[in-house]
């Protein structure tokens, strides 16, 4: 039952129609969606694309979002409520990444607001707050980096009508859930929007089959003054989940540094791009004041070394790739120190890195597969996403691990960190952290031994590369979602 001829110009008329529909369908739960164009509601991942399959690069981006979302869900989910198995994907949907959901709300007035406001996106540049507050120009290279940021805003669609969809869901309908039942009030955007998600049906039945009525909203309608863009998309100072997401840094690619460090173009510009592209909502007057503290830059996905530093290290440098396992990330307590401070050798002031649990790897592995007795395993900065979500300051950053091997046993293992003034190593404490670090090294060693990874010479480094892409992702996000359901139900 789908009526496209109803037109309203006041909130009172809209509320009357909603009451009529509910009375006609007492056994259905009504949810609502507003759009500026009259087309069938489509999940964000399915828009403007004729091919739903994703390439490896997109899968890496998805994995980084997954890594952030899994940690945020653990932090902001209501502890006494069961976690919906797709709640992580819902975080992505509401804070900037595409998913296979369609946004809905339980509040018809909020849906009417979205029906009458057009989303616009721009790309801008912003200079973060300097880490060197005493000198100009700054003595730190990172202070020269300019962040390339994605900005978004909603503007009133004054010249065109809006479209309001009423969905009717049967009791026990499993393909929808409301985020306010999952996340605490600290995820303020979710609660103010009274946000819910419709999941694309697994039999690929169009979501439009659930629409009971489509209502045309006249562009002259007057909405409540308190429902504004700033109210629905609060700043990070109010929405703590949003604040944490924005802590993930912008990264300047190492290649930009070559002409600067070699003197070819010593005053060249440095552009830093986001690890995960979270839009910054522009509410006009106080944009920079609100967002400047959250914009943070890092130089290099991997640490930068001069020839002299490589000589001093005198190790085989193994460049590790971004893990394809979304549950793998590394935490640190490095924010206990100021950005330019190197932790002391006092046991109580050591750097702690927590490696998240993986499947237990073999311990009886052949360490000779590394082909060297002195290794420096360099971890990509993307693996530190869980730590960035928590850290007040970016530096120091965990960059990798020193490993010494002698007679097929490990004689030394240390953390390598990067401060603003360079790279330093420090002892691993406590013993549990050392065990977790060893397990991670054994895991990588096992993959080499089993032929699931290889070492590729790329002078002066060695690249550690997986021999296949064997995550749960098959390229079709809808198929992946179905598989995820099957995994949970089994």
C-alpha cells in the first residue's frame, strides 16, 4: 500500500497523517525517513555505483573503519544491553562511512527536517594547532603539515519539496534496530536523531516494499526552531564518540618528505590526509574553534630514517603491512608523557603497548625464516587506531619492535617509539606485555614458515607481504553481511 499523492505544508498535518497510518496498521511499528529527492531509499554503499564489488584498497579502508568501530562499540555500548551484531557497521553509517543500511528515525519531525535539508560536502585545508608553541617557524617538521579535511553541512532546500517515507515493520522484524538502545548518551548524535537502521533484506527484496506511504512536504513548511543542524550533528565537545573518531590523525605520505629532507625543496608544502575520512560538520560561526583541537597530523605511515640513522640501527628493517584482520590493533599508554618527552628508564615510567588477542599461534616456530639476527619490525601507523581513539596527544607513537635472535631463540625484544625529536627504543614492561609482543612476533613468523607470507627485498628495507587476501570479505558487502549473520547464528 503506497500512496504518493499526499502533500502537507504544516507539522500538524504531518502528525495527523502519521496517526492515521498507525491507526490503520496497529500491529506495525512505524519508522520514518526524509529525503530531498523522490527515489526508492537506498543504502549509502549502493549509491552512485553500478558495481557493488570492492577492490583491495577499499577493503583496507573498510578494515580501518572496522578497527575504530569495534573499539568505540566496546567503549560506548550500554553495558547491560546485548550488542547487535551489526552495531559496528551502524557507527560507520552515522559518522561518515558507507554501509549497507538505510537510515531511519522514530521521530517524524526529524525525518521532516532531513526531507527539507540538502547535504553538501566540500574539501578544505586546515592548519592544526602547533606542537611547538614557543618558536615560529616551528622546529618540528610535523607543524608544517596542512590537513586536507572533509567538511559537510546541511542547508535548507528552499526551492524544492521534500519527501517523507513511512515504513511499517512487523513485530519481531529482524532487519532493523535502534542505536539508542545500544549506545550510551555520550554518542549524542545517535540519540538526538533517534536513529535506527534498516538492513537491506538478504533476499534482495527492495526496502521500498516496506513503505506504507510517501508524503510530499511543501518547501514552505515551518519546522521547530530547536531542530537545527548543530542540534542533530553536535560538535565533538558534546558528542564524545565523535570526538574520539576525530582523534585519529591525518598522515603525510613519506614521499612528500624527500625533496624537503634532501634540500631540493626545503620549504615545500606538506599535505596530510586522514586515515579514516570523518566529515567535520560546518555550523558556521565556531567551526575552527570547535574542531582545531581535534585535527592532528603525523609525518609518515612509517617512521622516517636518514642514512645515518639506518647506519646506527644496523638492523634488517622489516616493513609490516596493515593487518587484514579487523580485530587486530595496538594500544599504548604513551599519552602519559608530553609530546616532546622521552619516557625515562624508571620502571614505573615505561611505555606500555597492549597487543590485542589473536588466535593462538604456534610457539615452536623456525626463527631462521627471518634470515637475520637483528630485526626491526616496523608497524604501520594505521595499526595504532585503537590507541589514537584514547590518546590526548599524538606523540610519542609506537612504531615497531626490535628483535634479536641467537641460536634460534630470542635474546632481546624492545619497543621502538617516535617522539617529536626522533626515534628511541625502550624496554618492554610488564612481563604480560612482553608475552603479548612475542605472541605477535610468533604469529608473523608462523605465517612465513607456512608460506602464507613472504619477505620481499626493497632496498634498504624488506617488505613483509601476505600471499593472499583471506579476510571474511568477498568483495560484495551484501554477501559479507549475510555471511556475518550465518557465522553468528551458527
